[in-house]
C-alpha cells in the first residue's frame, strides 16, 4: 500500500523551478489571506486550483498523460480550463500582493508595474482579442498530430506546451471574471458573458473531429508505449469527448460567473451609462 501511494505522489519528472514557484505562490497567498481576511469560498477555490496544478504536473498522473491520449487531454483540460477558472474566481491578485512584505512592494513591485516592458507585455497579452485568440490557439495547435508528436519526443517542448496551456488560461479567465466595470476593466461586462460562447465553438469542432475519426491520429503514443491495453480508437474517442463536452461545460460555467458579475455591477449602478447627444434647440422665428 505504501509503495503504491509513493508511486503516485512522487513526481514523474521533478522540477526545481516548478517547486520553487509553487511554494512561493503558496506562501504569499497564505500570508496575504491572513492579512486581508479572505472568505472561505475564495480560499477553497484557490487551494483547489493549486492542488490540481500539483496533481497534474508533479505526480504519476503526468506519466499517464505522456502514454495515453485521453489522459493527456484530461491533463490539458485541468491546466487550461478548470485550474485557471478556479484560481481566477478566487480573485487572488490583491491577496498575493498583500502577502509581499511592504518594503518589497515599494522597492520592487511598484517600479516593476510602472516599467515600460511590464506595460507593453501586459497591454498585449491582456488585450481581449489577443487573449481570446491565444486561449483557443493553444488548444488547437497542440491537438495537431505533428505538434503532439514534437511535444512527446522533446521534454522541453512538452513543458512549454503545459505552461502555455496554463498561462493562456490564466490570462483569459482573469479577463472574463474581472469584477470591475469597463473601464478600468479591459473587457466590457457583456462581452465577458458572450466570449466563452465564442471561444468554445472551435474547441467543440476540434473535439468532434477527434471523437469521430476512424483513424489513429496520434500514433506517437504507440511509439512511447501506451499505458492501457484497450482499443486505440476508443481512447482517442474519449480524448475527443473530453476536449468537446467538459471543456464546453466549464466555459459555460465561466460565462455564468461573468453574468453574475454583470448583474452585480448593474445593481450597484457601476456600469457605464450611454450618453445621448443633446437635442439641438428649435430655430426661433415663424412665417412672415
């Protein structure tokens, strides 16, 4: 029993960079949540997301993701949809900032946020159209058989794939779940509700293509050695369904959360009001 447990919790491919980053974020959130008094629901959402990141990337699940297509699609769903959705729904930015020592915030964080590289990178990545395109692009590009083969043969590409899925998910869901009106929020409240319906369409199409394909699209998993022995097309079909149905459901949940924020802003009168041009005054005078 202990050997089986250790097999699952010991990282398949250990990374010091990941461990240091994970530990730093966890400590900052813990410090910040004690200072700000974060609600239980927000804390549960944040730590649930962090737990899923750890399970996806630093346990034996990563081995199965490298040796079975449908497990790989499950891992990508967790990294790209569920984890960013949970963590962004906890609104962690202010908590993480509060977790920094005040001296660090004044000496390092404030100058960094005012620097032109930060403003340029943030202005591009968090531009709504760019964020939405990248969110869909990284799902579709890593579904291409040639790109999937490249990722499975080179560990550096494999890690890059996972990080692009995770980071593009964070950027997109932080825009969709923004609790502020527009401006200063980068996306209008109505577009936040509509956007998940737009971005899910090409993912549904790609998932359907994989689901109903009658040929093995990803023979690289045969070369790497499949973890399970059932029919190849059955595993591919399950992977396609994961890309299709659960992903669409999670995006629908994100749209509903955005709708909730829209209604909250409307009730508080924080939505921008349309201003109509003043009616020109009537011309004085009459018929002579």
